C-alpha cells in the first residue's frame, strides 16, 4: 500500500515538475534502503569526523 502511495506521489510530482524526473528516481532508490544514507560536507578540519564519531 505504501509503495503504491509513493508511486502515485512520484507520478504527481513529475507531472508538475518534469525537470525533476531524475531527482525523483534518485529519491525512490534511497527509499528502498532500510538504513539512512548520510553525507557530511564541510571544510578541511572543521569537525566532520568528530560529528560522525
């Protein structure tokens, strides 16, 4: 059921914003994972590793 809702929401979003089709495909892939995917971006020696540890 949730999968059907996600697919319908994706179709609705793409119909309104066709230029975001690739973004919606990427989000669909990310939703398939059970664990979160996190990216940490920042300047050199500004606490990224400390944050993750």
